[in-house]
């Protein structure tokens, strides 16, 4: 009897059989992200690039606005290599700012506008920004954060800045701006006027230039600034061109993801613009209105999280509606359970959609996407196949020893969308980006899974402790632990995820506490004080769902906190 030789994914690449050879042989363009959009749209300048509450911007408009914004940045003193902190939702101005900073060699530091004063301050200080761009509704928090940093100027924009005139007037009447602005504040339109006479010339393409810094928990749960380059964004856009049956110029993509995550910019903005789509900007999605928005705009494409599609499947407004326009509605940020996937697919099929729900897997460190299950190239329970120029393989956890196809191990990724590194964190960068004996740089994801004989990737479990909510937002346990541990009565604390009782998908942060032996504090009083501390210092979506007191933390044989045991010990009665 002969023993079959093991097959290794990095060598065999069985997923390539699903791609046309011309896409396998493609190479990254030596262009900035903005130059790539310009190159791809040069013969289609009158096509609609963006739509914002009914106001449409052609590709020519977009290019003009980007150059005006670049000139304005120069007028504000921004130079090549500077890092601009942005605290905002998605608007046309934020998209123009992304490309403008890119073309002049500056970098955007993207911050969630729901962060506390202290959180915003920390992220400003981390990159030493001298210019801050923020939404008017979060100005007060940004002002308080910035006054203790090196920020010299603040540019304030309003959701009304790009609204159609009638809507803009209505917005200002119903939502008056009551901010008392400091002397260093410049309104967006004033900021743009300040660029008159300034150069709109682009800096030469630099493969080492980081377009953005996006904050993530990485593999350790501690927030880090991920530096993504032009090649990262262009790599995403290039690889999605390998699906010509799904993606065609002139289609619409509804952007419902925020700008402060890689998924929002890479898949929600740059990818569709390179492909010649119209990007419909939904800046602050109300999930209850998602079905109505889909019916209104009829977008062929959308990138969201699993909960979005479960919302659609349960929406009574979509009952008996024709959804045959749907081509690629993709769920990222978390894997779909098989039951949820079947529910969504049954819904799509019953409403005339040609393809099942698209799925993907990735992480911020690879610009959001590494696998794709789109069209009919799909298997239930999988997260798809590696994108055409990306390699995924399973390794023995923490090592460079690749495991044969079919064996479970740590999923590692190698490809053109790999981050430059973590901002100012060389040691932590070296932990996740490792050059293996094969010469490739591999991203060690911290996720367990395997590949089957066809190259489909199956995700088993997450090593990292990140808690992913039903809406796709990620909670880093360390964010909560850093606050809770400061309470004088707390000896130890650990944050784990528990089931979200109100949603089919997603988890919520649950706090375990061991009190100090000599404390005289009452448990109810401690909880009230912790709730106040967390409310003051953490965004709303990070707030713990409950607190539980235990006598001691369960430990693993090697002396680490047993988080799995903590999760298993949570009872429905606890929250």
C-alpha cells in the first residue's frame, strides 16, 4: 500500500482553477490609488462616481474636487509625510480627502467618531497630527481632545456640505450648528477656498507611502495603527476584476460601511471607483431602513456584515419584491453560521437574485479581504477561496511549518494587500509579519482553520480575543479591562464575549471581576461606579452588557486566564 504524498496549498494553489489565466498573470500598477482611479476613468469622465442623498458627482467632478482638496491641504500647510487625523462618517468630502492626501504623499489617521475625548486624544498623539478634520457634531469632543496635543488647525465639515441645496437648508434648520468654534477652526468651504493658487501637482508614486492608518486590535487585542499603502488598496481593486461576470462598469454599489475601517474604504470606495461603479453613500445607516434603501437605489453590489443580510431577509417591506438586480451582496467582518447563510440564501432565491450571498474573510492587516466566495464559486460553511493573487495556507500555530491541505492550523496570508506594518510598533509588526523560508512575507492571522482540496477556506475559531458585535464593530477586551482595572476595589478583571440575545449574530462584552480581598466596597456600588467610568471613557458600542463577580480567575495549565472557561460559565441569568 502506498502512502499519498501530502499536498500543500502554497505550492498547489488549487483555487486558481476558478480564475481565468489572464487574471492570474496580472501585475499591480505602479500608481497611487488616485492615479489608478484616474487611469481607469479617463474615458468615462461623465459617468456618475458618487451619489449622496440624490446629488450626483461625475468622475470628472470627483477628480476636480480631489485636486481642489489637495490644493487646500497645501494651503493649510500640509506637506509630504504629514499625518492628518480624521474623525468623521463617510461623506463626499471624506472621499475627496482620502485621494487628495494620497496624491500629495500625506496620510490619513482614521478615527471612529464615537470615541471618547481620551480615545481621540490618544490617537491624535500616537501619530502627532498637526491638522485635525472632524464632523461638526463631534467637534466639542475633538476640541477637548486636541487642546492637549500638537494640533494647530481644525477643519470642520457638516453632513450638509454636499447635500442638494433644498436638503441642505432643511438640515440646517432642523439640526442647527450650535458649536462655539475656536480661532483655529476652518469650515470646509473656507478650507477649500484657502487652496486657491496652490499647486495641484501629485507626488511621484511611492510604494512605501502609507495612505491611511486604520486602528485595529491585531492578533493580540491591543489597538494598533495599521499602515495601508497604495498597493494595498490597488491590490484589492485589481483582484476583484477577476470576476467579470459579476462586476461591470456602470453598476451601483451602496456604501453602508464607515470610513474608519479598512473594509469601508478598500471595498466600499476604492474598489467600486476603480471598477467604474456609482458609489451610493449612506453615511449613517439605520439598519431598520436598509430594506427601503435597497428598493430605492437597487444597487447590484453591497459590502456589509452578516447582520445586514439577516435584517434584509426578515424585512416585511421586501416581501414579494423583485430583487433580481442583486449580483454581489457580500458579508464580511465575521463568518456566517450555516443556518444564517441558508436563511439568507433562501430569501435571495425566493426574490429572484441570481447568486447566493457572497462571503469573504480577511483582516485589517490585509486591507480587509483575502478570500472571496462570490457568484457560484461558493461552498456552504466556507469563507471562499483566496483572491487570485493571494495565497492562504494553514501552518502549525506560531511556526513557519506549513500543514498539508485538509489539516487544521493557523491560517496565514501572503499577497499584495499586506500592510506596511503597525505604526511605530516594530516588535508587534514582527510578530505578525514573518518572512518564511520560501521567501514570502506571511501574515499570521491568529485564526484557526483549514483549506479543502478545492482551495476553499474554512474558519474554525479565532485565537484572538476580539469580540465582534452584530453590526460588525469590533470590541477589544483591553479597552474595557484598562478602565475596569483602575477601580480601587478590583483585583483582577477579564472581558469575554457572550451571546447577543437581541440578534441572531454577534457577541457582546461581558466582564468578570475578582475583588481585592481587603475591600469593603459593596458589589452593587462597584458596578454603578464601573458603569459610570465606562460610560465616560468608552464609546457606546464598547459598553459591557454585564458584570459578574467571581472568587478567582480560572487558569490554564500554563498559567494563563482560561477565557474559554469564562465564556462557558456565562449563564443567561447573568445579563
